[in-house]
C-alpha cells in the first residue's frame, strides 16, 4: 500500500495520476484537515486517517508531502514507527536526504523534486535514491511520478540545479509569457485573445522542441533575414536576455544551496 503524509495539492495531483492509471491502487492519506481528507476520500476513493502512525502501519512506501517548516516535528513523530520494510519518499522542497536518513535512522530514502505542472499531469520530477533503495523499489517509485509527467533519476548533487531549472522554471516561463501578453494588449489585442495566442504558442513551441529540434534550430526555422522575428530578437539580445536568464538560473541555484545547506 502507498501512504501519503500530507494531503495538499501535490499529493492530490499524484493520487489523481495514480488512480487514473490504476483505479484499484491502494492508497491511504493522513492530514490534520478533516475536510481535505473527506474531499480526497470522495474524489479518489482512498483510505484516510488523521493519525500519521496509521500510515506507517499500513503503507510500505511512505510519501512525505508536508511543508518544510513542519518536517522536523513529523520526523520526530514517526521515527519510532519506521521499519526496515519502509521506503521513505520525500517531496519536501529543499530538504537533503541526509537530514531524513539521520532523523529516521534509515538508508531507504528517496528525495524527489516534482514541479507545479504535475498538477495537470505534465510534471517533471527528478528522483535521487539513497544507497539502501533497491533497483526494483526505485522502479516502483519512478512509476508513481510517471503518473503525473516525466521522470529523471539523478545524483542528489544535481538537485540544486534541478530546483532552479524545473522547480523555478515554470515561474520564469510564466513571467516571459506574461510579458508577451502585456505587450500584445498594449498594442491593441484583447487580453483574452493575447492569452490564447501566447499560451498556445508556448505549448506548441514546447511540443516542437520535444521532438528533438534544438532551440537554435527552431529559432532559425522561424527567423527570416530582415523579418519581424529578426527585429524582435535583435531587441531581446540588446537587453542581454540570454545572459539574464543564465544569471537567474545561477542565482536560483545558489539560493537553493543556501536554503538546503546543512539540513
């Protein structure tokens, strides 16, 4: 059985994805909010409880889906209930594996970094297992997150870069798309039309890039000498947009290292 400690948005997205692929999947969720548990129970037909110890008793894979500030109290609470059979999967942002391993006295921990598009089944999750997790068990964890998008297994040393790219990335893309929408509205389009055009263009561009075309190749496909795209790109490069994006990733990576350091 799969257990979730914490029944928030990301847990809900994972449960929805898992149940969509396998309606018979056995899941139990704990949360202090009874109304949230009732919602999950009604929507997805999962078992629910307000006792975290019940999750430890019934589940083999335990997904920690609480806010970072609540993690230490949770780890202290469930420590005595953790057994050798348990695999602990963390989706808690910015928390290193060592912190959980030390608190629960187990080497069977998997750190994951899902991102916000998982809420619509288009997430990107990076997975970093500790040495105590068997290949067959890792495969099972990967299948959980494949239910809400794509997955990539990487060493935990890459996780701060991952946090900047795929974790913060949706906000960066939203910022750029929002700027395009505002520019189009300023030029005369209605906001509704501008949003449709910008969002669908972003979606289509992402789909094209996923076929294996490189960003530079796609840019060349769209750009004609002396044309409108060339003129727009000239302005973007004049504002050093490429350097600004790279700097933003470096800053976000550094901040992630700062926030998770020693935790």
